[in-house]
C-alpha cells in the first residue's frame, strides 16, 4: 500500500500502479541433472571423450564454463526443457582475495543463460534469455514469452511449490562426454523468474454453445460446455509466429501453449483452444463448467504457466 501511495504522490495514477503490480507473474523453475563443464582441456581432440564422471581442477579467474541442466517442472507442474548458462569465472570484491577482481562491491560470476521450455509432451513452448551478475535481467523471450521482460533470481514466493530434494550441481571437466550427463547424474536447482508479460490471458466474453451470452438471467450451469472469447494466449501451432501478426486461419489451428482453466478454484476441462478464424489475437476456448455452487464464480485461464486475469462468470443450478 505504501508503494502505491508513493506512486500516486509522484504523479502516477493509483490505477496504473495497481495495474503494474497485477501484471507481474512468477515462474518457479525446477532443474535436474545440472552439470558445470569447466573449460580445462586445451586440445579440442580431448574434449567430450571420457565416459565416466570427471573432476575439474579448482576454479581460476578468466575460466569459461558451460552449465547444462534439464527443466523438469514449472510452478509445480511437470515440464521439460533445457537450461544452458555460459559462465565467465571472475568474482569481485572491494577487498579481493587472490584470484578475485577488485571492484566497488562484491559480486559473482558473469553469466548468460537460455531457458528453452517444453510442455510435458515435448512441444516447444518458448524461450527466455537472461544475463549479467546475479540476479540477472531477462532481456528477451520467444514463442509464448515473446516480449517478456523481468528478472531471473527473485526470492521464492510464499505460495511456491514444495522444494524437491536438492543436490549440489556437479562440476566436471570438459573431457567428460556431455551425452552421458543424465546417466552420470548431476545436481538440482530452483530458479524464480519475476516477469512482466507483453500480454496475459484474458476472458472477454462467455457464451452458451448456441453462442448466446452467459448472463445472470441465463447463467452457465455445472456440466455445461461454454465458449470463451479470449485474448493473450500467444502463438498457434507450431509456435513460431507471434499473435497479432496476421488473422487466424480457417480451418482453425490450435494454440501452441498448454492452457488450463479454473472456475471458483475448481479445475475445468478444456475442450479446445484455437485461434478464432479470421480474428487477430482473439481465441476460442471451450470449457466444461465443474460442479460448483451457484453465484458469481471467478474464472481464470492459465497459458504457458502464466495466470490470466479473473473473469466473473454467472453460474446457476
């Protein structure tokens, strides 16, 4: 509340301040089988040849390394994907120990990361890119994350999924065969992104199957399939063309990102998720209303693990 009040005193409208806060989303990303391959082999012919675990020599300044790990969950939901991070070893301190660089503040290694996200079935959803000293700035996104910005390395939110058992990220020589990474094993990591998306899922209208509007006088009913008019679901299959680039095709094409729905906090079955033919940036999502009590129910879609804005859906008996 104090930050919102300060924004208002500084000439920023309270509505804008609230909108900015509401527009932030959090991705909690869990990684497994992470290995740091330290650049310790000068002869290229000796790299990636050893079939067993290796141990790298102690870290030295100006040493390059590549961290590789598997994305296994996003916000507690199963996912797949690849994390890679190019690291330039150089710690900094106002009072540097041997092999540290001198600087006005203590900081760690400089790194550039790429996060390639796939759904549980292996479909490419999108990628995020971040770099710098920790915490990193998110500099770009592709696919479902087109136009995103934010920060990698935020504190975990209070409602974060339970932390799975953790293991240290293993440090290996670049003589080790990276194709054996999963077989030889690695460590775990949890990274938290705080992101400002270019757009979020938003339900703008709800219709019965005969395309008449859902209203308080004619509400949706448990078990009924309703049609939602939606924005902010991103690209269609195969996920390469950003939404709003051209009208959606007919016959319709499926949304590339995973889409889920809740009504009054209960999971709702998603029947389909398509680009509305002939429209630009407008989608059709059909859901089955779960068994809930009558009244105004909060309806929310999530696409690519990004929760959307809440829509009030009238529900009857």
